[in-house]
C-alpha cells in the first residue's frame, strides 16, 4: 500500500485501553502493509506531517484501569483529539475478552462519552477476533484458552472468569455492557453476515436507532470479519465525521481484510523473523495460569528468578529502600550475563497479591477498592523500578507481561512512539522503541496480556524465531 502524504488521509486512528491491546492492533495494521505507529498521547496533524504521514495511527492509553470519574476527566479530550485528525474511522480498542466492570475499565461509559463527540445514530461493537480464538455468536462471547486450547464461554473461561480485578461473569456482551451504563444494545447475528450485503447490514444497523444506542456484531470466521469491515467502510463513507467503533483488534482485522480486497497487500512475511539476543529482562505482573506456565518455562531455560515482594514494594515501612533493593538485585543479575524474569505472582494461588489486598483493607479500603488500588500501586512502583534498571543496564530486549503492568511501565519509560519489529506471538508482537533518549535507543519491547502467547513466549523472546535461528 502506498503511504499517505498527509494526516488528513488517515484511514484509521485508534485508542487502546491498555498498551498490550494497543500493540495487538498495531500488529494487525503493520502486517497488512500499512504505515503506522503507536503514540503515548494524541499527536497533532503537524506532528504527523513532520513524520512523513501515516495510513493509521494509535494512541496507547490506560483507561482499562480507570474509574468512570477518571475516564470522564481523560477520555473526552482524547476522543475529540482523534476526531480532529479526520480519519475515516476512530476505534476505541478494548481487550478481546471485553473484561471490564462498572467501577474499572467501564466500556459502557466510553460509549456514552463517545456519543457526545461523534454524531452518529449508534455505535458498532465488534466482539469477535477469530485469529486470537475469540468468537461472538448471538451476542455471546467465547474465547480459546491457551492453557488447554479449548474454547469456553467467556464467563466459564479458566483465566478470564477469575481475573483478579475484572472477572468476566456474563457472556452476553449487551448485558455485560448494560451493567456498566444504561444503554440499549442490539445485535447483528451470523445469519445476516452470511447473507446480507454491506449496504443491507448498514441499513439494518441504522434502522435500530433511536431505540438502540449500540449494536454488537457477531463473528465466527475471517469471512464474517471481512463482511463487517465492508459494512464499517460503507457506513464511514456516508458520514461527514469519522465513524466511531468499539471493539477488539477484530476491528483492525475486519478493516484490513476489507481494504486488502480493494487495494492492499499483506506484508507479514517481513515481520516473521527476528534474531536472538544475549539476554532478556521479563517483568510479569500477571497472575494468570498461562503466565505461570511462561515463567516456569523461562526458569527451565536458565532465566534468573526474582520474586517481587509486592507488599514491601507498595505499602511497606520503607518503599524507597524496597525499590532500591529490587533494582540492585536485578541489575546485578543482568550484569552477570543472565536473563531475568521478575514477577509479582506465579499463578492465581500465589499469596503475594492477596496479602497486599488484605493490607490495603486493613488501611481502610473496601475489598473492591483494594483490588483496584493493588494493581495500580504495583504497576506504578514497577514503572519506577524498570526505568531505573534500564538506565543502569543497557538492554536490547524487554518483555512486559500483564495489561496494567505493561501500560504503567511503558508510560514510565516514556518512548516517543512504537513501531512493529516482528511477530513474537499473535496479538503480542515485538516492537521497536522510537526515542531520542540514549538508554532507550535501540531497545526492543514486547508487551503481552496475561492470556496471550504460548508457554515458551519468554524463551522465544530470548532465542529469536526459528527462521532467524
């Protein structure tokens, strides 16, 4: 695809509600041959023009860990900033498992805020991402688990149903979001995707307004996503303002598959190979079963283990000293030539996070407040720690595991932007850091959610791809 010359020709601008999800969306766009980059804040048209123009851009955010009040303060200016870039479509990118709650990462509240910025009858919600094992049937979400390769209804998923902050307890996406905001939400079923044209689908969606404020679009196969992409393109072409869409990276798959049929060609091959490095630092803030398997595989491969005392680091009597000790331990291990995996938990039964939550409750927080604040406190402290480590020891490759962890640490590092470097795992690519800061120059960064990647993900980050080897 030929790159655009001006920001006004943007096909897509997205905001990711965490950093791992943002690189997932960026990966899809890059692999389809679009020129794209991921920013930490909304760039201006002048900034984009100075960089040479893009087909698509993303903004990596942290709203997945925000309360509704924090969203009210943060997101309106983000949404209006993206709209001002005049892309064809603006995408609010959520995790493919849609894990969220009324008090944290509230997707329903985002739809309410967006309706004040984007003058459209209702908001399409794309809930399927077949490439990642995410499917939506009759409005119900299903997801494959990497721990056993089985597909589960999301409220019975072995990882997402027991998420420590936003456990998924409802598979009906409309019902799930209605618990977060008073929205009437319709559904476009599979049968329509199999038989209707893009124009007919768009008319069906339009006819749902004003009785509905949003609509969940089903999807089981890549063909369903292509049809969805054609429909979104049709809708956007008939609007003067950008079309606002909520969904997983299924939005990017849908649109790029639609564009590929029109003009684009896939270019994933050039991202398929990446070399080994001498050492890797892995920072895991995920308590999922899969993350525990990935940590175990890394230790079996010779990684040095650093178990983080999260209570000492966040609410201990001397948190500054705890930070210094942790930085010193990791830098010493890296200086010896070892790869390091530092972690806050090894699976859901690890007692460390539970002790922190109990400690916050003793200090007067409710259980819900303690769960929310525990993740934020740990992530903020780890941001300080990892920034100090990277400044003291030159790293070529850094892996961050866990959505909140990845977001906070990347914000603390403060790169100018990220570009896709290579495919490390679907939805969890290896990125190149763009920065003028000497300690970040040349750094490669991989960001993954707790449910993403194979058990050997951390080991592969060290050893490179089989093709490169």
